[in-house]
């Protein structure tokens, strides 16, 4: 007589216990092309930027910060405009 096999090592998961797959779940899910993970979000910029620490007067910072999102880019553009306007 054959011996009765024991339960498998893989624990069974009830499909009813799986969380609901909502639109939000799909929006936040990772996207793959084969084995390659496709990165989401803004791609890396082409301009080479250098991180530095600079001290500005409070009124200057407040002025640019009031412009809202992208204030640092606007400050960079203002400095570049000044630089090229005063080139010798």
C-alpha cells in the first residue's frame, strides 16, 4: 500500500483574502518591460547642475518663494539673465 503524502510546503491562500485591485493600486504599481523596471516620473535633466550653499537676504528669498512651485528655476534664470546682461 502506498504511503499517504503529507500536505505541500506551500501554504494555500484563499483568493477571497486578496485586496481589491482599485484604479489607485494600478496607478501606483511598478511597470515592467520584460525584466526591466520602467522608471516613472520626471526624467533626469540634460543640464549639468552643481549643488552648492548660498546665502541670500531674506527679502530676496521671500520674493522668489512667493512665485510658487519652480521658484528656484526662476531664480536661476534671473541670475543667468543678469550674468549675460553684464558680460564684458
